[in-house]
């Protein structure tokens, strides 16, 4: 368990270092995600790697544990918003309406594009 | 023992322990209610935990800085949890690989829509230029969005508020909206949730379906990258 958490933190640390060092517009944890994914894929190819946190589903169990309460992790930042609601004082209603409409339009555009393309591909496969 | 209960409160209210405990217990209750209502969208545990704790801080006159000294231990886990998204991604890699084309097309369509729609709507609503710029990156995760806002000389704290509000509204609206469109493909539904509503949408997607959560996490990560290139471009083209 400890070694698995350590491996997750190490991936994030390397991700942060690379993102900062190269000035990439990606968050460090996203690079860490890619790194952990590559490690998991490499483990399947090279049995040598299947030890410690990468053996016996160690890092898988730890990762799922972290993700099981993903919502909780947004609470501190959310409370910060409640404290800064006065930023919305002058244009609050307009801002909330704009954001709500935009999120609906974005959800629809994304889901419908995804569906359309995956249907088109399936038709091509069928032919 | 101190005879004055007030001095005990002053001591405890300044300690990280109290605010970490409050965060965990309030969330545990809002999450229990959410489970009890079978994850009803309006019973979103983040939404209810944030206003209850916010009201509690207001009533007790506690500053956010004091609160955050305790809550930071929870906040810190956001980074490791993002890394941990690699695990479900790895376990569902076959479905992800076969969906790569629809994902990339939906990524471009969704990212462009997210930025262009908010900029145009905000201009239509007559919001001042600084507000328009601060709202533009609202669909990506807070850290990246605030970075984009900073580089545009907008107001990063207004951006943070817009990001969280977008996430909460997206997480609430996504299930009823998707049910209405009749799309039952959880890859597509999850991808839309992560693209439009970043991590809070992803947390919602994982509550509904694991595949939805995986695709949501991918969309959130890719959108962070695309949006940081897209916003400066859109702002040059669209903002007067």
C-alpha cells in the first residue's frame, strides 16, 4: 500500500518536474497519469517489472482507493468559491446564465459528435 | 483544564484538525444522502458540502485561510487522484483504443464549442472585456484555467469561481440532459462530462458508470491541453 502510494506520488513528481522544466501547457499530474499508464503497459510486456507496487495489483488497488472518493477532493476548492461569491456581485446572474448555457451546448456538441463519428465508422466497418 | 469554553474554541478553531474533521464529516453526510437518493443529480455531494461548510465558516467567522490549513490535506490528493486515473484507463484500454477516432473528433468539436460558446454568450450578455476573458477557460481543470487567465491578464480568482460553477452545473445537468438526448453509449456520455465539466464532471461520471468515468478522465486531460492553445486564439478572433 505504502509503496503503491509512493509510486503514484513519484509519477506526479516526475510529471510536475517535466511540465515545469519544459514549460509545457499540461498539468504535471496529467503527465504523471501518462507515466503510470506506460509503466502498467510496460509491466505486461516485461515480467521483470512486475514487482513491488506493480506486482499483485498493488498500485491498482491504491489507485482505485484514491478514486473512490474523487468528489470529496473538490470540496476545499468549492468552499473557496462560496467565500468569493462577492466577485459575482456586479454581474452574477448574467455570468451564471452564460456558464449554464455554455455547459449545456458543450455537453450536447461533444456527445452528439462522438455518437455521429462512432456510427459512421461502424457503417464503414459493415461495408 | 481551561475553565473558559471560549478559549477552547479559539484554540480548536485555529487548528487544522477541526477543519479537516469538518470537511470529512460534512462530505460523509452529503455523500450518504446522495447514495440514499440513488445518486440523484440534485443531491450532488460536492455542491451540498461546499455550501454547508461555507455557511459554517461564515457563522463562526472563520477565514478561508484558517479553513484551508486543515482542508489542504484533502485538496492535495487531487494531484495523486489524477495520476490514479491511469488505473481504470489501463484496465479498459481495449475499449479506449477502439474509440480513438470518435474521441479525437469529439475533443476538437467539444473544446471549440466550450470556448466559442462562452465567449459569444458573454459578449451577447454585454459583460465587460475582463469578465469575458476570465470566463473563457472555464471548462478545464482549475490549475490550468487559472494559468490561462493569468496569461491573458484576466482575473484568475474569477476564473476559479467560473471553473467550479461550471463543474457543479455540468455534473448536475449531465444525466438528465443525456437521458433526454437518448444517447445510451456511456463512452460518449462520459467523454462529454469530462470535456465540459472537468474533474467534477469526472467524479459524477464515475458515480454513474465506470466506463463513463474512464472516458471522462481522458476528455478532461486532453481538453486541458487543447484549451490552453485554443483560448488565446479564440480571444484574438472573437473579443473586441
